C-alpha cells in the first residue's frame, strides 16, 4: 500500500508520542519552533473508547488540519476495539494508525497492552490486522524485547511479517525502561532483518536522539528511514530545526506561544491550567534569576498571571 510514509524526505523526522505532552497544544508549539515531518498523538486506549465513547479519552484525538501528516497512536489488547477506534480515526481525518507495543507502565501492561504485547505476539498480530480495517497505513512502535535484548530477533521478525508501513523501534527493552543508553549498536542488524523480511517496511529509530543533526548522523551511518525524537524537544523545542540551541528570547517568546495555544484549545482538551506548569522548565532556564522566575510561574493560577510575571522580567 502506498501511503504518505513513502512520500516523506529521507531521513524523515517524527515527533514522538508523549502522554500528557504531545496534545494539540504542544504539537502546535513544536510546529511553531520547527516542524517535524510527521506528528504522533499521545496514546489513546481503544478499549476505553470502545466501551465508553469520547468521554473516556478526553481531548486526546483533537487535531487541526495544519498538523499533517498526523498519526493517531492507539493501544489496548482487544482487536475489536482496535478496529472500531482505527475506523473512527479514519473518519476524523487521521493519516495513519500507530499501535503502541512498548509502553512499560503497569497500567498498560496489566491488560496485555503496551509492552505487554511483546509477550503475546499472536494478539499483537491480530491488533495490526484490526487496525488495517481502517484503510489507513498501520505502523507499530515497540521496544527490543520485554526482558532481554536478544528478544528483538523473533519479536521484530514477527511484526515485520505483518506487512506494516513503518516499524519504530525504541532501542531498549521494557525492563530497561529509560535507564540505560539506547542500543544504537543493533541498528544495522535490525535494518538487515527488515531487508530480508519486509523491504517495503520503513524503519524508524527512537531513543536518546537529541535533535535533527544527531538523527542525521544515524541516518547517514546506518541508512535508517526515519528518526523519532521525544524528550529532545524538552531540552530544545527547536530540535527539528537544523540550527543550534535557541536563545533565551526565543524560548521566552515560545512560552508566550504556548500560553496562547493553551487558551485557544483548553475548552476542547479539558486540560486544567495546572497541567501547563510541567512545561515551564523548557522555556525558563539557564539565565540569571531563571529559577526565581520559574518559582513565580509555578504559583500562578492562570495564563494571564503567567503573562504578567513574564512582563515584569527585566532582561
Ligand atoms: C512524558 C512521556 C510520555 C510518553 N508517552 C508515550 C506514549 O503515549 N506513547 C508512546 O509510544 N511512547 C510514549 N513515550 C515514550 C516516547 O515516545 C519515546 O519512545 C521515549 O521517550 C524514548 O525516546 P526519546 O529518548 O527521544 O525521548 C513517552 C515518553 C515520555 C517522556
């Protein structure tokens, strides 16, 4: 199946799905700083939606037409629910479906979802088939294995045999969480496996990639098709640009942008003002009195109070 994935530049750069981070607001902030080639939503539980409808998922699937291409990341372990939500995402205008098979949180694993899928490959394969009923290209984001790094060979081979559009590999096991460095050394073996089993499937690597320049190195060295960046945007929200670290002025200006987008979408996402506070440290840091300012911002109760505090800043 030919899809948008095949019309992207090489390497292409993807904004990682991050729960309670990459909602419609923060995706717009990242876009304003430097656009990725592909956006992912934070993950959405298919079973919850299937049982209780939109109220079970809050504003997770809200998107706007200028965020494209955009992939809805879904998770769960019930193929019927996966099929239903994938089809719903197609009607919402999503460009692709990604299935999360790597989340290490107990809340996902206990029902067999997230990284729990690694232990039930047959169900994982059924979930892929279910998502394909949407008619959208289906990708999978996973880890090397559950407990041991060596699991990658059978686990990834099985996924590649399902004819998926893209396989994103977070280069760690579930057990390793994010506590050890990503296993970049395995990239050539993973590419070799892909070439053997499913040459049409694109390989995206993920884990510890700082920014575009860093990702470009892996693409040149190993020939990966794409690079996914998550936490890199916390260190540098301009991670998808080719430029060096941003200035204090540009970061503070981006914070204003974040406040504005929050105000635009808060009534739809339903996310309280408090949830904005986790982002302040991205923008307010590394200058004299930054920690005092952050402290002041953490005591604010509205976006307008934040704007007033920023306005009082003597630079
Ligand atoms: C706050 C946070 C939330 C995350 N939520 C998700 C998620 O919803 N779906 C997912 O597949 N991965 C999620 N991840 C994992 C990231 O997508 C990514 O795989 C991981 O952070 C490693 O990449 P990085 O080093 O570029 O951040 C999350 C990570 C963080 C830090």
